[in-house]
C-alpha cells in the first residue's frame, strides 16, 4: 500500500516508496578511514571529500532513477550489520571495504550470505601498492571489482550494477514459468 498523508486543507498526498514503483535500490558502503577523504594521503586518494563523492553518486542515481543509500563506518561489525539489513530492502551493494578488504572474512561471509550482487570499489589500484593490499577477501564473492580510477570508479560501479540489475529484472519478466503440472511430470 502506498503511504498517504492528508494535508490540513483535506488534500491527499500519495508517496510511492521505491519498492512500489519498481525503482532499483542500491546500498553504498564506505569502510574505515574513508570519512577522511580529501585530507587523507592526498597523493593516493585525491582531494575529493566523502561528501563530494556522495553528492556525485546522488546526482547519478537521480539520472538513472535509482534509490541509493550511502553509509560510512569505521567499524567492521556495523558494516556487517548494514550488509545483512540490505537483504530486505536493497537489490544490490557497492562497497569499498577499505582496509577490511585485506582482513575481513566477516564482511566476505556477510556478502555471500545475503547473496545480493555486490561491486567492490577501490580508489587506488591495490595491485600496484604494498603486497598486503594485493589480496582481497571480498573479490571472490563480488560481481565485479573496480580499482585505481579514483571517485570515477564508484560512478562506474553504480552504472554497471544498474545495468546488471536491469538485465536480471528483464530476464525474470520474459522467462515464462513452467506450468506446474508439466513441471511435476518432469516433461518439457
Ligand atoms: C582503499 C585501498 C585499501 O588498501 C586501503 O586500506 C583503503 C582504501 C582504496 O579505496 O583505494 O583504506 O580501499
């Protein structure tokens, strides 16, 4: 049921939530220390702040008619909770797990458990950096990975995930279900 409000003049307002409009919903998670973007190691991570990055993502989401939910946490447990919660309300996840990329089996397991298409993003090219950054615990459960393109990587991830989810949705709509009786008999 759509949410409705009646204004004092008796005018009814109806607000359709994304679930009802069929709008795709994507949760974007930024991991530890990404709140310091813009001031943190600028030669590696650039000068754009997290607020700048988030507002570019919001603008693109509007253009693509997507709902985005943007969050940052320095805590592994909070990121795990947000991934688990996404199962109920979101169609996909974009995550820069930051340093947890190289250490967190908990984040990997959460992504595998919810089964939502997930794109891993890194501002820097982790394979060009120290050896300990070459391993990602997340990559094996991700739909795709973008690294080394700075903030543009997030925008590409949003476009890519939107294309993927749209294609999956279209495929679900066009693939005809096998009639129950024939399916039960095991015939085609
Ligand atoms: C990072 C790369 C990680 O190795 C590092 O710990 C970060 C940021 C990136 O976006 O390039 O915090 O994920």
